């Protein structure tokens, strides 16, 4: 069963996840658990998710 999660909550969640990855990935790269290229790609992807959700929110505001 899927819960309805408001867009603003999705953005908060994505931003928390981005912040967590920004804290954790550098250590993982140093420890050899993750390649720098993979970390950079994953961070860029999460930043794009946040930007997309925020853009959706601004479009939604125009529609309402």
C-alpha cells in the first residue's frame, strides 16, 4: 500500500539524503569502499532529484 507523500515532504527527504551522502561518501572514497567517479555521479544524481522536485513544486504552485 502506497502512502501519499506531499511534494514538500519528498523534497525534505531528498535533501536529507543528499546531506547524508555528502557526509558519508568522502570517507567511503578514502577507505576504498567507493570510487570517486561513482561518488560524484551519485551526488550529482541526488542533486538533480532535489532540483527536479523543487521545479515540480514551483510549477505546481502556478497551477494552483
